[in-house]
């Protein structure tokens, strides 16, 4: 699973609230708030939003995410549909 690292990256840079990151990045508060508080959320985020967040945090876009989290048990993976 892919998780957002927005809160961790922001706090490492002295940005303590989603409101402040929203103002700096010019991304809506609702989007930043959800990514900040629910890192494993499935927010449909446009590339332009990811670029603004990455620029505000001074990181490459790839650093906004973390691979890992909960993985399904090997026997519970559904086969791909044709």
C-alpha cells in the first residue's frame, strides 16, 4: 500500500499544521487536511497538487509517498479480471 508522508515531511520542516501547509502550497485546506490526518486515504490527487505540495516541502514528488503498510495475506489476493 502507498501512504502519504505529508505530515512527517511538513513537521520536519517546521510546518506544524495542515492550514499552514495549505497556505504555503496553495492546495485546498480540505485536501491537505485529509492527507495530513489520514495518510492511507485514497484521495484522487492531480499531478499539479502533488507538484505544489512537493515544491512547498522542497522534496521530489516521490518523497511524498511511502510504500509499505498493510499487505494482504498471500492467499487473499483476488485474481486479475480479463
